[in-house]
């Protein structure tokens, strides 16, 4: 059956057996028992599917991976310990020392730091292009050793909507995969695979969990990318650590995912834990109804703030005044997620006073859960960036990031009105 996304969010990933538990059980075990040695040998040699050690695979984690793969429309997913880990592995799986990646500049500050600092130490170089760059300008950034283009579907906190089709066309022209961080929209609001992306990553810590109770990340493979085009030898050459396994030959449906799991998760040891997978699974089951409310509340708050005399500017793709509105209509027709940025008249000091005066919304170093929260990225989440990097990421000194929760919209408006008037 071709189930709708709302149904997949509830049902995908786990089918109870006759008399079995209705909800996915937590398999809190590091290891699994077998009746003969050959069964375990076949698992280690990747000759059969199954579970032998939770660092590589676990039944609860497996259910969550299948749910997100179904929601995104991918062939396979690999869950990780955090969103940052998912972003890192998505690159490490195809790039090595001496390689190069093109990235869109309007990325989350932690991702920028990962790419420009940590990956630099590993010998992987990044070139950043503006999200509004023309195809010709993007092509100029591509080198013979470029391995991918990386971007965010809805940038955090710049709220730039990615033109996926433009980026995918350039990437595929040069035999490169397009990797898209889909954390803010979630697959309920946008499925980047439908527009040409090849790999999707998430910080499941955000809307997929939705309750701010657990860390997690996930990497999803669309399937069908030509990894044997000459740019990715590790996808086609025999892997000596698995007795000559060649991923494109032996796992043609999902070579990228299998390689990521059996090489990188195995060796770095950063899988999602079973209990975290259970919590993410439970959160994702209510994704559709939560995202509808996040979007409607955020749209109403953006319109309220735009008219408020104490507010200098508001950025939300759902506003008709937003330069991102046209792209949002194309890629985010169901809604523009629950995050708004705005600036208070009087600058960052006035904004700080507003934040300190809020009673319902809390100052939190988090985003995208059911409770409304605010933060000042330039002095908090993005403080590790230079002034130039802040500008490139779309973070001005007075920018306040507002993550709109599921509270009643009248209460949220009243809270911000009293804080602004303070």
C-alpha cells in the first residue's frame, strides 16, 4: 500500500507478531544468542541480516531506522548517537584526507565548526557557497577531488530555504551526491529526495523526538546514485576488513548505508542507543500532528511580531514579506516549521532585556521541541564563529531565535507582548 506520511509516522518500522507487544519493545541487550557458530560467522561476513552486537545493529534501533527511511522515501537509514555525528559520518563515508566538499554557507554553527576546524585537521577541505549562488558560481567551487555538496533544507538559524533542484542539478552534472540536512522541515513538511537529493541527515534530537528528552541522529540513503562513476573507489573496490566485500557489487540497493554502518559505526562506535531509539520512535509517531501545530503557531507568531511596534524585523519563510517565501511555497507547502528569527528595536541589549522578561518562553540552548524557547545565537550557539562566518551563516548581532512550541497561541502572544513592552 502507498500509505500517506501521517500513516507512516504511526505505523512504519514495526509490525507486531501475533500476541506480541503492540508498541516497539526496548531491546536493552548488547549481544544476541545463536545456536551454532556458522550463524555468527555469516553475520560477521555480511552474508545474512541479523543482530550480533548492538554497536552495529539492534532490533529497537532497526525499527526506528526503518520508520525514518519510509518517511523520507529512502532505501535504508543508519541511526547515530547525535545529529552532529550523522553530519560527520555522511561526509566521512565518501571523503578521505586530500578530498574536498562544497557546502552552502548558511549552515548551523556547529556544522560550520565541524567542517572548518575538525575536518580540516583530517585533511578534508570545504568551500562555502552562498545559498543564492547561481549554478555557474557553484560549479566554480567544484574541484576534481570534490566528493559532495552539503546543505540544509531550512537553515538554522538563517531560515534560508534550499533550492534543492538547483543544487541537485549541479551536483549530478559533476557526478556528486547532494547531502541535505532536513532537521527543521522533517519529512512531514519536505522530502528532499523528491527534488533530487541523494542523502538526507537529521538531528533526531529536534522535531523527530519533539520532547527534548534524547539525543540522536540519522543518515538516510535514497538509493540509485551511481557510486561506481569513478569518483568513489571505496564503494567498488574490495574492502579487506570484510574479506573482500565490494559494496556496489554485493549491496547494490544501499551500498552507501551498508558501508557507513559496517565501517564507520563499527570503528568509531557511535550508534544510537536502544532506549534513545525507543524515545525517538515514540516521538516520531506524533510528528504529523505536532508539526501542523508548530507551523500554525509559528505563522501566527511571525505575523504578530511583524506588526509589533517594538520589533525591528522578522524572518520567517511563511511571511509574504520574506525573500524566501517563493521557495517556501514550492518546497514547504504544508508549512515552514516552527522557528522564527527576529530583532528588537534597540539592538542586542534590548533583545537581551526582552529575553529576560519572558515568563512562558524559556531561554534554552535547544530548538524544535514542544516548549517555546528563545536564544541569542551570536553569543550562544554560534559564539565559536568569526564575525565573517556569522554574516555568512545569516546571524546578525541582534538576532533572536524563537522556537515556537505547542502552547496556546494567545498565551504566546501575550507573553511576548509583555516582554517587548517591558
